C-alpha cells in the first residue's frame, strides 16, 4: 500500500515511480506515533494494575499506607541499630580478651 501511494498520480492517470516521496514520511510517522501510543496505553495499564493491587494489600488494615510505611521503616531502623549494638559488643569483648 505504501508503494502504491508513493507511485500514485492524478485521478485516471497511471502510476509514476517515486512520484510522491512525502507520502513515505506520512506513513512512517503514523506507524511510529501509533506504536508509541499503544506502548503508552500498555504501560499505563500495568501501572494502574500495580497501584490497585498495592491498595488492596492495605484493605483490611486500620492504618493508612503512610502509617504502614512508617512502621516498616522504624522496624528496619531498629533492626539495623540492634545489629550495630551487637557488633560493638562483640568488638568490645574481643578487645578486652586481647588486652588481658
């Protein structure tokens, strides 16, 4: 169809080879725009689906999403703090054994 459109001339006249090269730009740009549009729709659908699933996760919880995020952050912070404290205690014991 692209080649027929490029070779086309006036009505009731025969085709001329590469008569209208600008038609190529029209066809290619149309295909590119439609491809990006379809990819955009697909990505948007995936993002909306993930957001809905994330909201369904907190459906039976009395806390909102920000409160749950704060709790998980504080849990991680306390875990890291406990690891640091236990590491300091181990190093302190090693130093005391080495000096005795």
